[in-house]
């Protein structure tokens, strides 16, 4: 009985202690969710020993609301002392490990000392220039915390206001000071945005963060948003010129997704290249732009092509980059003498060697032709570009495959949504036809006995594309 009573008392004590700890308010608020993107917004205004700021908190609150609309996990910290400021950065760096993108906003006091940039907590009170290193947070240390090259990160700093402590320093110390922040070199896959250029100050009520919030509400890709913000800053008539440092290896677009409103993709510059001008094809057909009259972007053209291909069972494709556009390669299929695909599994037998691979490999497809049945095989390559398409005399052989082609991407990067499909663009279909004889490797048919248009008709692709364009 006594043991049961002691256990009950201990349980009540633990529950009471937990409730008390949970009820205590923290100056920052970290939230976890299933979102793959995370944001941190810090705003310091109530400086105990320096000039109080009025604008940051209100601007931060609007910013937080906007980021949440984007479906992001948002952490916020207002009026943080040094211990709290360092802790919130450490927590955010840890949280970033579980997300595919992170963005940090800091609004408050900040300045440089001897070329090093410092973020100022509300309890800072450096009596000398040297004491800044102990009272403030070195921006370089913050960047090191988040130095994960695999994670794209953005840090936005609206902090180059005045130094509220220098009036208490010696004239010798003040003589070495420079305004604002110094230029910064960020870690890999990191972009750092200053609300003003190096060695310059901003007003407390400058519109930079407000413009940033408005651009987020409009939605779009980060690179375009930054350009629009810079343009608006210049048009405002102020002398404030924003600065940009570092480099992102991915494209970041806000408000472009269905399940997640922030889309992070690698740019097309990371896509493997298809040889251009392309190797000599067995047959060729130029698709009239009338088929794509409702397409606004190159991405729309791809959507139309995919729909037509999937309607005739081309479910696997691979993407490559070419100048001013992209190439899409279909699966290898076995075809009859008249260009009609074989029915059922016989059509795709040659692809079985690559079924377990995550990425389509054009090279592996060519290699698989060694083990293919006797017969004729076909690959269709769609080129969408504004460049002139002039085939070279190169042959699409195994050697060419080894030299030029590697695994393509399974999907087209979202940046092609930003590339307008104008009258200068065209779509061409290149047919590469191979014949396989017994005990021999498959060889390219130099000139198919069928026109390129016939190949597309026999596959039912043209009929599907015409139907979709008339809908």
C-alpha cells in the first residue's frame, strides 16, 4: 500500500513539474511539422543599452504570417538576449537537417568590427570595441552552424543600422569604424541577402522587408523576387542598394506546388547534356507549333508531349539539357516492319535490364540491345529549343552513347516554367531505329524506310497529340 501511495505521489509531482515547465513562455517558438521547408524569423527591438527600434517586430509578424501561408515550418524569436539568440540559431541548424530548404530573416541592430559582422542581442552593452566579440554574435559563426552543402539556405539580413554603442568608445576606436556590414563569403549552397550594400547604413523604417513580404505573397522564384525587390528599392528614390552574396545550387520557388507550396529543384545546368547538334537520325519530323498553341512555357509543351506519349503507353522518359531547351528520350521499343509497336510485353522486353534502376540510362538501354531478340527497335528523341536543329554526320552508335550519353532525369526541372514558349521555339522528333541480327550487336539504321511522321503515326502519338491540342 505504501509503495502504491509513493508511486502516486511521484506521478503527481512529475505531472505538475511538466505542466509548470510547459506553461513557461519562451521568447522564441520552434515548431515541427511535416513541411519540407523551414524558416526562422528574428526581430530585436527592445535594446536595453542601445537605441530602441520600432519597425522590426511589426515587419516580422507580417513576414511570419506570409511564410506560414507558403506551407513552411516557421520558427520565430523576438527580443532575444545573447544566450537565447545563439540557442535559436543552434536549434534552427539542427532542424534544418530534417528539411530540404531553410531561410533565415534577421531584423535588428548589426554592424562590423575589424571586418567581422556581428548580430546584436538586446542585452549587449560593449564598453569597448573589443567587447563586441563577447556581447554579440559573429555572423560567420552562425553561417558555420548551417554549413551543410546538401541543403540550400538563404539568410536575409536587415541589420545595417547605426552602432548605438560607439558614442561611449574612445575616439581612437571610433576612427577605425565602418558603417554597416562588410562583404561576406557564405558557405556552399548558401545565398546571403543584405538590405543594403557593404559599408552603408539603412533607416529603421526602410521598406526592404516589407517589399520582401509583398513579393512572397505574389509568389514566384527567389531569383525573380530578389530582382523585383532590388528594382523597387531603386525606384523608391532611396540611396539603399541591396547586396547579394553566395550562390544557391538549387532553384527555390514559392507558391508553385500542390502538396508543398515551396518547390526546391536543381537547375537544368545540372542535367546531363544531350549531344547538340544531335547525331544523324534514322528519320526526322518537325511538329507544327499549332499542336502547342495553348502552351505558355516550355514546361507546358512538355506536359502536352507527356500526355500524348502516356496515352500510347510510353510511361518512362528521360530528360537532358540542350541549348535553350531540353531533350526528352523515350523507352526503347520493339517494332514491326511497318513501324507499329509489338503488342503487350514484347514491346518493352529490352527494358527489363533497367527496370530496377531509379534513373533511366540511355547508355544502359544501348547495352541492353546486345541481349535483345532479333528484330527492329526504336527510340524517339523530342527536342524543344529555339536553336536551329541541324543533324551531324555522327552516328548514334555504342561508342557515341558512351562518349555523350549518361543517365537522364526522370522529370523536367521547374525552371522551365519560367521559359516562355515563343514563336522562335520548335519541337522536333528524331527517330533512332536499330536492327538486331542473330549473334550481332544492334546497329543503327542509317535511313529508315519510313518517314518520321509515319513512325509517330504508327505509335499513335500524333493522333493523341492532335486530340489533346483540339480539346
